[in-house]
């Protein structure tokens, strides 16, 4: 789409303007938000351990990067592991379930039931089964990723319309050909939807896991900060999670735009 | 009765031989057999369609036109009766890649270019042609439907009429024995439809293939067909078969003849009476 508009100079200009427009409001909002925050803290003389100013938080990173790095790496690895494994299993199983109606009909109701349970509810079980180590953390991140991924994948692999199926049937296409040449493509936007949604969820799983059994990682840091009333540290951990999750999410959006170039991005509804 | 009528009259050039190509014998179709309220869509359909003939099926909505065509194409199974194409069952014909089905919508795969969409049948059917031959054939047919130079375009870049022409090219690219067309121009505006009709007339003239064409557009049916089959609704039954005795080749001027007007009026009245 962008290639079409960029052929005309006037359109380039207008698309540039609309990009500026696009960012204008979020930026204004952010500045206003930080301003009110700072003014509020100053005006009511709120102590730093309850609510530091944004500037305090940013400045507090100074000299702390070295000590934050291993924790960041640990959490990133856990989230990445959970995201990768959860999506791999979720997408594959979704494809299989969408292809075999009996399987879908027998399992799907339970999937819906299970995915509404919060991961915290699984955590004690995971610890009993896997012990106090990184196992339960990786499992928690995997489980939080898995369910939305599975649900999206089933929806995606089932999204091929009746007429297209009839066309393939009239051409005497084999089941495998229908899957590979049609269903797979129709599933791609849904798969990307799953990959995007599950970034945040993988971090949730990793952080919750660290709360329960971690001895390092940003979730672990949050607990430590909480015990020490070290509010600055707590905010630093939150900001790092936010930055990496957003960048990761953005990378997925970029990949989707690059790969799904047939004008059906984001049609994969953000079911979760 | 229809078959006798057909043999009596002096026919257009497509009626060289009276070989029966498609025979439909006592076909019933009942939807929802396993439910409390089954509906009979087709009842005791008997038809003979000749080699190289262009036959249209018209009738009020709900008369089972599309159902009948989909039975012919082995897309849905009939409940009773037999369908034969050159002595083979509809299923054998489909599995042998001897039929080409055209749908109400273009059903293009949006992630494929125009060329890749037209090549789809070769890919699926693993035709015994080489890649280069297949490409050449696709190129040729794209030229026939007036899409030369659009090979690398994506479907979303094309107008509705152009997309429908890609769909036609995809259906014409391989070499089946029969064409089954389910209101392929229904989604088009009147002007584009007219152009596509001309296109189809010309293509039929050129490749002479047995064609069954479903439409609710009477003048389209008269213009294109050797015979028009009128179905009555609920359940769908053959009400009348009308021979269109207008010589071929036909063109735009055909539409302005008295014969054309008479057929159109007669068929319109017939269909309207059936549509209660």
C-alpha cells in the first residue's frame, strides 16, 4: 500500500504529515502526563519511596546498568523461551485441530475453559512438579503464551471461506494442497496476531514465575525492591520490561507488514 | 421433450453432432435429510446436454439453479439419480480434471499475482505439461481475456471486472471437457457484464466447449445460449426448455434483433409467472 502512495510527491507529503499527526497526540499526552505527575509529586511533597518523579527514575539508571543487565537477560530469556515454545506448540496444535474436526470438537471447550484460568493458579502445581528452579518460570511463560496462540491458530486455520474450498475441490486438490496453498496463507494474519498478543503475556508469565521461585530476573528485582521499599528500583524494572515488550511487539508488527503483503493484515481478530 | 425439440430444428454451428455430453437422470437433491425439516431443492431433474452446446439455466431465486450446477460439478452430492458426462460419473470427471467450475465471485487467492492465480490449476493438477508450457498457455489465455501486461499485478490492484477476467482465465487455462459457470458475472455492473458476455461469446466460439451457465439475467441467457432451461422453484423442477434459434456467431447486433426481443420477453414472462 505504501509503495502505491509513495509514487506521487503530494501523497508522500501527506503521508508524512499523517505520520506526524499519528505521533502528535501520543507525544502531547505523554508530556502532559509526565508534567502532571511531576507537579503533583512536588506540590504534595510526596516522599520518593512512595512516588518518585519521572526525572528521579530516569536519573536513577545512572551507574545501575551493569547490575541490571543480568536480571534483564534472565527475564528476556524466560519470556523468549515461553513465547517461542508456547507459540510453536499452540500454532502447530491449532493447525492440527482445525484440520481434524473431531479433535477440535472434543478439545476446544476445555481449551476455552483452561485459558480463562490465571497462570498464578497453575504456579503452585508447577513448583510441585518441577521443583524450585527455573523450570516453573519457563513453564509459566509457555502456558500464558500457549492458550491465546492456540485459539488464534484454530481461528486462522479455520478461516478459509466456503467458495475457496469449493474452488480447490473442483480442481481436485488434495487435503495437503488445500492446507499448504490456501489455509496456511489465510492463517498467517491470525498467527501474527497471536505472536503480538503473546509478547506481553510471555513477560507476565516470566515475572509471575520469578515472583514465586526466582532468584534473579526483573520479576525477582520487583520483589526485592518491594521488600526494601526501593521504589526507584521497582520503576527501573518496570520500565525495562515495558521497553523490551514494546520493541518486541513493534518488531512483530513490522514483520507482519513485510510478510502479509496481500492486504489482510490485522484481519486476524485479536481474540485472546 | 427437450431433446426432440433440439433435433428437429436447424441448429447453430455448435450443434454439429447430437452426441449427448452430459446426461442428468432423475436427480433429486434434498438438504437436511437428517434434520426435522428436510427441504427438497431438486426434484426429478432429467436433462441431456449436447457436445459443444451452451446451455443456460434460469429461474426465480430459490429454484435450485446453483444446486443443480454444483451437483453436475460434484461439489455437492445429489440425493438420488445419476449424472453422467461422456459415460463417466461427475466424480470421475472432476477427479480427472475434466471439468472447470466458475463461481459467483472471482475467488482469487489474494497473496498470488495474476499469473500465479492463473497457474493454480496446473500446480494443483500436476499437469503433464512442463512449467514453461504451462506458463505459455497461461500467457495466451490472459491475452485472450484482455489482461496482457497485468501478469505481475496483485488481485487487490485490479477492478472487479478485471478480477473476474482473471477468474475466467484460471478456469479456461486447462483443458477440461465441460465448463460449469455459476453466475460468474453476478457481482459486476451492467456495462462490465455486457463486455464479459461478449468476451464469453467470443471464447466459446473459439474453443467450443460444452458449457452449462447459471444466471438470473434473462438477456444474458438468450444472448449466450443454444438452449435455455427454465427451472421452477420449491422444489426445483425442469419447467421448460427453450431452444434459442439465433444463428452464430452472435455479437452486439444480435441483441437488437426481433428474435432476441421475443425470446427475452417470452422467458421473462415464463420466469415471472413461476416466481410467486
